[in-house]
C-alpha cells in the first residue's frame, strides 16, 4: 500500500507592527487592515499544511501620545483574543529628538519604538518547537534579528529527529521598502491580490474618534 501523506502542522507568529509597516510601504494601506487568521490559513492552503495556533505580537501606543491608536489597538487585541489568537503586547516607548528647522526654530520629533517584542517572539518560536507544537513556523515579519534562531531550530529538529521548516511571509510589491524575508528561512512573498484576500474590514477606532 502507498504511504499515507504526512500532514504538516503550521503555527503562525505575527509581528503586527512589522507587518503593518511593510504592508503600508508595499500596498499603501495606512492602518493594519490584515486578518492574521486569514493570512495564516491562506499561506497554509497554498502549501497543503494544516493551520495551527496563531500568535500575535504588538506594541501598544500610549494614550498620551495617541488616544486614537491606543484605543484602536485595545479594541483590536480584544477582537483577536475572542477569535482564538494568542496575543502578546508590550507598551511602546517613545524617543524625543530635537530637529532644527529652516527658519531656525526647533521642532521636537517623537519616534515610537518597540522593546522586547522580537525577543519574546524568538523565545516562543523556540519553546513551541521544543514542545513539538508545529512542524512549520510561519513568521510574518522581516525582522532580521529573528535569523538568529534558525540555527537553534535546526539543532532542535536534529535532536528530536524530525522535520522543522521555517518560513518568512512578507508583503511584496515594486514599492516595498524591504525586498528580503528573514535570512536563512524560506521566503513566501505576499502580493497585493493575496494580501487583499485576507483583509479585516472592521473599523477598530474608538467610536468617538472616527
């Protein structure tokens, strides 16, 4: 009798802010309008994998800096949790920089920064590999810092005598600012048609700020 095909279980690790910024550059969207569950299911469908748990990571803006974005992410995180997504959040930190203007005045620029998201994601990818929670890790990010864990995942696969595949899924278009997936992983380029088939059309902004 022929061998029974092996079903590979795929788990998603979504860097929400990284994916948003690259989708903005590639497709021109100005809010995180992707549905991570739909994206993961679509990637798995193309490869014949069985979608497993989706883990979502994002920094949360301060209400002092942006009431609208703070409210948006509060509502969005609640919706993701209700849909079965495992969500990890960290408060955004802000760096203030004084910039000289042509008229001689000084303008203060505020730059939001995520701290700890890539470390937490890396740890979760490794821990879930040790637990045999997946055969394929689908990482929705282009953060090259995550390339550091590829060697460790290959070592885990060797010790457990099994297959582990690491895939970097990312937006791709002529206007994309980053043309590469995470180094040492398999790349899955998401074009506009693919991305648009996985949108979340709900408006998560606080009602009083729409």
